[in-house]
């Protein structure tokens, strides 16, 4: 599932991106891919650092404990590694599998959130 959002990009980010030959969209998408542990992430260190940033900012603390959010991210990493069970020739099968696994992950955590 893809969802389009609108962001207000600060002028310094716009200028920095221009100087570095990239776009704000690529920077934000790169962070999202690293945090969500997608196949398009920038690497294992980047995934770790994105998760650490997310944890330090305290997102979701009113709904989950720190350790639970950390576990969520670890589980996403484990789901990411399931990719290697399929190989390139089974890409369509993998996409169905990953959607099912992510839905299971979401359902599990939705049941444990603080009300």
C-alpha cells in the first residue's frame, strides 16, 4: 500500500538537497525505508540508526513501552530477512507473503496497545 502525504519542506532542507544532488523526497523516503526495514533501505547501520532516532524521539510512548517499540522494529527486521527464503524468481509470491506477515505483525501489536 502506498499513501501520498503532503509535507512542508523547510528552505534549508530544500537548499541542502539541491547542493547534495538529491531531493527532499529521496531523503524522507530513505529514512522511511530504513525505519520500516524495507528492501530499499540504505543498509543495516542506517536501519539501526533510524530506529534509534525513532525511539529517542519517544513516538508512541503513550501507547506502548519503549521496549515494545524496540521489539516492533526488531520484528520488522526479521520480516525483512524472510525475503531471502524466496529468491528473485519468486518475487510475486514474496510480495503476497510480506503483506500477510506485516498484517499479522500489525494485528498482534494492535491487540497489545494501551487503551
